[in-house]
């Protein structure tokens, strides 16, 4: 009974932390612990009751976990090259579109190095050291990535109530210098879906804030182009505000907050959403918090090949936010793994210092 009580208490603790602020990376780690506790509770319950349905469920979960463990790297490899080929063919060559290709090539090199390190060749010891360092770094990056995915997943569970006061739509570049791209149109359409659903409920529709400045290759500000698109979709002009100074996501949030503050005497009780692409929602939420904006996000769907590469970019950006911390953590992990390896393979060296 103790494990069930611990599981229940931890569930309540997790929900309290999660509902306090859905935009924290630690939520993914806390959710992982909840999954482990729930799995242990399921094992105990199955053992105590002998329920055949629970036993079958455990078998399915174990098989899925084993399949993912042994084939996961090959699945990621296949997805990486699928994404790369489609991106280069449909979206053109650019540095941003090469990330999934680089990940695929990196996985191939890792597999080759792994096979060579087990062969009896002269540089086996050198390769073993290289693989130890590479595997340690990859393990750390994989753990951080898994936490990012879990945090993004549970953040994406959020469904907005239809009592919003403002919806901020984040810009993402223009086509031909003055027209919204399909990607940006998706963000606007996602916001308009909430706008119309709220209006259909006979409630006051939210104000739409089109947020995006003017790039060097753009004829007008993104916010203005987004406004024109919304007008073409039948949205009244007096329901649209334009923020046309921002150059990045943080400024989208900061300047939109300032625009709202200029209209409202008190923001404490306002309900605010932001609309962006599905891969960008979690990081945009982090920037909203940094900008002092209490807002939750909704995401527009993107094509899978584009989503995967963009998700990798988001992960790299998340790493860059705390790069010093990650570098220190990796160095500490390398020292620990190195000492452990030395202790296992050369215990005589260790005894000399004791």
C-alpha cells in the first residue's frame, strides 16, 4: 500500500507544480518520475491481484519499451534522412534545413565507430577512449533531449478555455517581402480558430495581436502583412492590433505585453494566448515567462518532415539558453565516467593512491 500512497502524493505534487507554471523544463523530469512510479505501482498491483488484463498490459508496455530501446537509434536515423531529403527537395538548401541531415550523418559515424571499437585493431584503445567520450556526451544530450520532449509534450496537452482576452500571433518571415508564408498562415489560422469558437459561444471575441517587425528583405512589417491576411479572412479591423517592432520571439512577447499594458489598467486577471507553430510552442512559452507575460501557447500543425528538423533546432536553442550549465554538467559527467572506467579496467592504478 505504501507505493500507492507515494504515487498518489507524488501525482498531487506534480499537478501542483505543473499547474503553477507549465513552461518549466523541470516539468518533463518530474513527469518522468511520475511515469516510473506509476509503472512500479502497476507491477505491484498486477502481482497482488493476478489480474490477466493488467498482466497483458504490462507485457505490451515491456515489449514497446524493448522495441524502442533496440530500434530507436535506427528509427531516428531513418527519420533524419527522410526529413533531410524532403527539406532539401521542397524547402531548398539553407543552414537551417541541414540539421536533420547532420544528425543522420552523426548517427552513421557513431555506429561505424562503435563497430570498429570492438574489432581487434591497433587503434582499438584509442577508439575505445574516443567512444567513451562520445557516448558520455551523447548520453547527456539524449537525457536533456528526452526531458525537452517530455516537457514539450505535457505543455502541449493544454487546451485553452474560450474566455480569452488577447491572442498574440508570432511572426515568422514573409514571402515575396509582403505576403504571409503557409507556415505563418497556419499560425494565424490557429488563432482565428479559437477566435471564432469563442465568438460562436456568444462570448466577446479576443483581441488579436499580430506581432512581427520588418526584416531587411521585407517590404512591410510582418505584423502588417498578418493583419491584411486576417482582414481577408473576415476579421473586423477593430479586433486586430499590430506590434511591428519585434525582431525575435522574446521581443514578440515583451512588446506585445507592453501593447496590452497600454490598453489595460490591470493585467492580473487577463487571459492571454499566443499562437505559433507546434514545434515552437514550448520555447515561446519560456520567452513569454522571461518577458513577464502570463500567457499559454497553442500550436499550428506543420508537415512532419519540417516539424522534425524544426524540433531539433528548438532543442539546440534550448541548449544555448543554458550553455554554460550544460558544459559544466558534461565535464562533471565525463570525469565521473572516466574515473569509473579507470577503476574497472585498471584497479591497480587506483590502489597506488590508497
